[in-house]
C-alpha cells in the first residue's frame, strides 16, 4: 500500500480531500490494471506473449545473480529428474 504524502497541519479541508481523492483514484487504477492481467494456462500461451517471455528472462537472471542454483554436468549413467 502506498503511504499518503505528508500533509502540512495548516492545509485546509478541501486540499486534504483532494489529496485523498488522488490517492484512492490511483489505488483504484492499480487494482483495475491487475484485474486485467491474464495468467497463461499453457506453455504455448507463454511463448507467444513477449511480456511473459521478458518475465521469464528477468526471473532467470535474478536466480543466476543470487546463486540460487548452479548448472553442473550430470554424473555418468544418471537421468535428470523431471518437473512440472
């Protein structure tokens, strides 16, 4: 939640009401923008959407930069574990 900006004590009531109006208007706009987002239900939808492709790249970069995991060679005669 975005905090309200500091209001000077000598502000009149009308300017405070205007400040609250702008705060709640932007909050409503933010909620409306989230509501319009569509989460893909398949891999095919993801690869066709540049927004999701960018999100995947950003996530992989973040995982690499934080050393969450390292890519290593699979030991001989071992198979990787699948995931879904």
